[in-house]
């Protein structure tokens, strides 16, 4: 079965400090990997994706993510957090095999950035 | 460019009632999908469609019906609502071509449904 795990329900970080939001997955093959962000009472917005190539991908608003094939992880990172980064973050995968039309999402991690 | 539009934004139903959540997109996306978002469970795929006349089940299809008569519209029907269907529902679409955005889902703002 395909699954995506976000082990932390909540991450707290001080403004200006680096942040990491963790994601691991159990999906056969080499899936496409994504991060989305959700602000209160809004739909999800795309942040970044990994398809192939360089393991470090850069996305919107200064976010980046590191793909680690051996650990099947795709952690979201940002060197210096802003209060405005506070939101709910979702990791998602899209398999390349028989389930290629389905996206699987993690349970979400609430990021709190304190001034 | 409106993107993905969902209506209604809020709805309260009684157990056993039926209703349809509407989803429309103006990006000419062939792929459309419905998710439900529940606390601690993330988003779960209900149904998806890869083009007009083609639909398939996702992870949690029971209790929901869909149809796709046009490229633009993908309504989600609840035939007999149950309290377990209380959730926030999101419609999402994506390009199925070879552009850089082909793998990226574009989401609507959501529809909050309460079943009493």
C-alpha cells in the first residue's frame, strides 16, 4: 500500500531560525514528490516538486526540499523562517506505476513561526 | 483566470439528504479529482477523472458518485448523506500534457460540509 508519513503534527520555530518539516514515503518505484501549503480557510497551494535530477529542489517563498532515495524522504527546509510561513504543510507523492493517476498526501504538519 | 471554482463553500445537511458539490475549472485540464480533508488524516482521494466520460475510484469512494460530461465540470454527489461524510472537500485539477506544470495539482478553495 502507498503511504506518506509526516511524523510531526506541529513544528515550532523562532523567526529567523532554519526550519525543517519531515516527510517519508512508502511508494513503489521512483515517485514524483511534492510539497503543498495551506493557509487557514484556503485551498492547497503548490510549493515545489521533485521529478528527477538534483536531489535539492528549490521552490516558492525561499523553500527547498531534499530528496533522499535511500531513506525515502523528502524533507522541506528553509534557511530563515518568517512569521508569515506559519501554515499547514502537506507532503504528497504521485507513483509512476499502476497508480500514476493518484496522489497520496501526508497528514499535514502545522508550522508555527514565533516572532 | 478563475482556476478551480467550488460551490457551495458551506453546507449543512441532515442524515439521508442528498446534495451535489460543484467543481469547475477554466484551464482546460483533462484531469480532475475530489479529496476530503479530515483532521489528522490529510487529504484522501475520493474519485478522479482523466477526461470527459472517464472516471475512476480513489481511496475512499463509498457514498460518493461522480460523472464527467464536460472537460470543465466534475460534480461530486452524495446520494444519502451520513455524519461520517462531515468534512472539507477539495476539488483539484492538473494538466496532463508535457508542460512543467503537468504534475502540479491546482486546488479549489474547498467546500465545508456538515451532516447532522
